[in-house]
C-alpha cells in the first residue's frame, strides 16, 4: 500500500463524530480575542454547552443555541465544538460571537 503524497486529501479524521453531527470541512477560521470573559457559576460538577450559552446570554434560547452551533464557530477551550450536549467542567472556556464565558463550580 502506498502512503499518500503531498496534496492528497485523507478526508475526515478516523475518529467518528457524534452521531447527530455531520462532518463539516473548515478551510480557515478566524478567531478573535474576547474582550471580557464572564464567569458562570454552577452548583453541580457539569453543565451542558447549550445551557451555558443560554445562561451567559450568548444565545437567547435553546433554539438559538442550536442554530448558533450549526451556523457559527463556537469554541470550547480553543477547539471548535458543534455538540449542544457537550459536558463542560470547572474552568472550561466557551467563546462565540465575540463573547466568552468560563465555567466556575461553587
């Protein structure tokens, strides 16, 4: 078997994305620095990404957070994320629409 040469596309990574997420190819993502990061305090150990987007005001509703994840770049700890149910833990940083929110456990 020959190894791929320079310029050969290997396609999506070998890991499988979440079953509800379709593979999206991103050629270039410009991520700007967030001016202010608000802290969102949670009483439990985790919070879902969609809930954090609503609590922080980045998204107006659950439907808005779903649309946001499908149409815009949302980063968790600097990595693009598309799963609304992604579990966030103490210290995780979410950036979207030029705003930032950090999870803080009480």
